[in-house]
C-alpha cells in the first residue's frame, strides 16, 4: 500500500510556516532597529565629542579664511598705493 501525501494540507502548513517566519523576522528587525543600546562603532558620547572637535576645526578654518581675506584686501590696498 502506498501513502500519498495530502498536498493541500502540506501547502497550508508551508504557507503558515513562511508567514510566521516573515512576521517573526520583521519583528526582530524592528526591535533591533529601534533599540538604542545596540550600536556599531562609537557610543553617543564619543560621537558627540567627535562632532564638537569637527565643529571647532570648522570654526578655526573659517576664522583663518576670514583673516586671510582681510590680509589680501589690505595687501591690495598697499599695492595700489592706498593705506
């Protein structure tokens, strides 16, 4: 005697398993994405410290460019005979 599988039942079970796995995976991804304690790389303090250093460097560069601009303007005045 040969046992023939019931494909309708197997199809239903397979659909339920795949849908459950997809929902479980989606919930896991959502949980990890919303969790603040899991991170790759630097923590928040280190990131804020790096941002502060970058902002300081940008401000220093802006100040140096402004001083160079005034130096260039003064040099042009001197070269043109205006003081």
